[in-house]
C-alpha cells in the first residue's frame, strides 16, 4: 500500500468564496503514483468545506444566498459563539456543505461523474487556510 | 490490497425518490472478495445523494416535505442557476443529504448498525443516472 | 494492509448532546499500530452523528438552537414518522450534521487541523448507542 499527503493553501480576500480544486487534486493523484485507491480531501479548518458540485457561477451565487438564509451572518449577537468572534454562521454553513469528500481513484485518475468538480468552500476568509489531500492505494 | 469498482444505474420516473441500495452494495462486497476494508458509495451526479438512514416510508415522506421547505423547487426564478435548467433546488437538497457514504467492511460484510440502510436519493430524476461503488481492502 | 475495529458506546442522559471523542479515536489509532492510512468514524445509529468542529460550548449551544429551528422537534404530529415514535426531527438533524468523518492518519497520528475536534452528536439519547471506528492502513 502506498500513501501520499499534501496540503493545499488558500488566502481568500473575501469572507466567502468557492474555489475549484479538481486540477490540484488530480495533480496529487498523479504525483502519488496510486492507480487504485481512495483520496480523502478535507478542510483542515472548521469554517470551511470541501464539497463536490457544479462548476457554474449562477449556482454558486444561489448557494451563497441560500446558506445565508439558513444560517445568517447577522445579527452577530444571535450566536453565543460570537464573543470576540464573528464567524458562528460559518461553522453552520460548513456543516451543510460538509467537511470532506472521499473520491475513488481508478486507473490512476479521479473517478468522477461527468459534472462532478471538487470545490474549496470558504465561509470565513481573509486569512491563510488549508486543505488536506491524503491518498492511499496501490 | 484489492480493489473493486461497479456502477449502479437508475432511471427514476419521478423527479424525486429514495431507493434502498443496501442489497446491491452487499452484493458488490461479496463479489470483491474483500474481508477487511472500506467501501465508498457515491452519487456520480450532482443532483443526487447516497445517504444512510431508516427504511421507513413515513420518514421518507417527511424528508421530502422538509427538503422542499429548506430548498423549495419553486418559484424557479429565485435561482440564477435556473437558466435553461429547473433543478437548482436539487443541487441544494443533495448538499443537505450528502454525496457519499463510506462504510466499513468487516469479516466480508457491510459493518452497519441495526437500522442503517443505504439509499440513493434522487432529486432530479426522469433520466439515467448512476452511483459508484469502490472497494479497497484485503 | 492492517485493519482495526472498535465500537465506542454512549448512554446520553438527555435527548441531545455533543460529546468530544477525539481522545478515544486517537487511542484507537495508537492501538491499531497504523502509521499511514484512514480512519472511518461513524454513528451506527440513524438519529446520531459523528462530525468535526470546534470544542466551544457557545457554539454547541448555537448548533442546538439552529438545528431545532431547521428541524423542530414539535409539534410531533407534523411528521408521519412519529407513529409510536417521537424522533423524526432527530433523523433530520443528523443529516445536517452528517453520519461520519474520514480522517487521515499520518506518522501514526490523527492528521487534524489546529482546531479540529471529533464529536459524537446525539439527537435522541437516553439509551445505549454506539460509534464505529474502523482503521485501514500500514
């Protein structure tokens, strides 16, 4: 069994953003030399997500509005977590979008459906944060 | 390390449905010959889910009502994604229910709790779609 | 490839609670002897979660209020599942928080970000329930 580990770093200038990372993860798979296995791709921060969905700007706008409706940023005072913090909503948005994805590797490539793209979802940006890519297989 | 891959295909006649796939995944585990390992089971489409919950018709009805409340299908015009599409809500419903499950294999069997059943969740049906089953282990 | 399996048992006296299990999972990793691999940690019950987020009491209070807003316990009669049951809301809360986490093992340790902690999320307690820890790797 082989294993591989890499961190992907981000510094998103806005509070929220969705960034496509499929090419970065594909590169990791290539570097790992693994032909058959699994890749775990997870946010290492608790106000961010890794998720799989469509690479479509309209949908990303819709997600942003929708998440804000389900877990509003303001008023800040509605959350007990917001004592010296203002990111309680980000901890909730991330639970809806999820922390991680696990993707199959088949014949040395990410085994994704036709429209599946991997995204980093930032909900409390404006600082350096990272994603872990861990691969096991043969 | 052994690996195994299979696609399960669906063509749901309605827009939304929940279909139990535990027996199909159990069959895959058997075919794989893996005694100890992990099985990844994920929707290959971004308007569908694989999730684990109860095999109970009342609950599935409740899920349908609840998801419609959290991410309503109509009015279509509330979503920017709905330009030549009408399935923005399906992309949201699937994030709540999740893309994938990872299940342990122990002694050659799915290592599930007493009420755990694996489901395919369709949120934009009436066409052919599929689930990936990937197994690694020994 | 090595594999390891352990069940963690809980008997939460209240209906809902969040319990930190990072030390228990770390102990499993140690016992497994696995240096590089993956650990799957999942609720074996369908009204409970395993998730990763912050070890902060204010946030846990906020999660409880927020989940109750998204999937209210009462009125019981709003859910068809509640025939001889009163836990339909718990099946929904668990879908938002998720069933499982997959965590990388690197150099014999859980490969977590600085604030990542693993929690058992109970949404229908007052009885014995369990979490599965399954490790594969080398």
